[in-house]
C-alpha cells in the first residue's frame, strides 16, 4: 500500500507547494491517515506499507523526522508489518544514504529507476524540457552528455560513466544497495520502465540490461506499469516485443 498524495503533498507538485513537512497540522493528518490505514488492514497476511511516494526536493532531515514519527505510531498497531521508505529527489538512488538508521528490522528501503532519464522519459508531455527529445539505447554516452548539457536536464551519473549500458545502470544502483547494506535492511525497486515514445527495440535492450543488473544484485522490483499511463507493457506500442520484455521483468 503506497501513499502517493496527501494533504500538503503530491509527488508531481512544484516542490514549493509540498508544505506538509513543515506544517504541524498536515504532519498530524498524515500520521492519522496512516494509523487509520494500518488499523483497517492490520489483519491482512501479506501487506506492506510505503509511507510516501517520491518525496521531491525536501530537506532530508524533514523527511527523516516525519518518517520516524510515523513509524513509531504505526508500530503500536502493526509491530511486525514491513514499512517501506525511500529517499528524497523522487526516490533517487543517491538519497537512500541520507535516511536515518532504521528503527527496527522490518524496514525496507526502496528506490525508483528510470536512468538514463533522457531515454526512459523522451517525449514526455508532462516534462516540457524533454518533450521533443528522442534518444536511443544504449547509444553513445557523449550524445547523452551533450543533450543533457544543452537542455540543462539532470543527467544522473553521466559525468562519471565511460559508456552507456548495463555498467552505467549497475554503478548507479550499487549506490542504493550499499546504503541498504549499511543500514542492514532489504532493498526493493518500486518503479522502473520506459515511456511508449521510445523505440521498441531499444526498449527491449534496456529491459534486458536492467534485468541482468537486478538479478546480479538480488533486487526485487515492480515494473511501471502494467497498463496505460504511457508506460503500460500490455499496450499496443509494446506488442511486437512484449513476450521478450515480460521475460525480463
């Protein structure tokens, strides 16, 4: 159970509009909501609670304090259920290391992975800066750097990589696994996928590479998404390669 929006917060808000973290009334509403959800679903055998989806550009200390307070309250209701938390910057692999030490052994770290972003989100209408971008995968790392610099789009890891491909992905994801190992908790990729504007053969290349990395590092995951929302693997765009993609999930 993953909370995407609540009073004073939405993952797709302008970061300045996410005022919940510093507003006592909204913080209390957030915690009360989770207490109600936990009470209602406490008897479900297989369930985990993800506190908040894709915290945006929020100070890590603010998120840590709210998450800690929420977890303490939830443990009074569901002492043994898994509670999932991610870092700031939209569940970035780079911010898991900024989370406080987990309060107990039933915490799970999560991250989302859409790198290289210029490829996985090319043509995204809700991202005006890349709405007219077209990229191939794996392609040339220098092309990614040039495009990122030209449009001033965040390009995670591009400056440190020798080439685009599986090694590029693994280097980024290892940063998340190292944070989880240090904290002594499991790790889970809660989202990954490719927009339906990308070339379908390149899409398959990407899924094959990310599959190999996940398998090598032993990471459970959930693809975004099953249908629609521009990433749905059962939609028409993916039909010619769907069976091959499914083997890589």
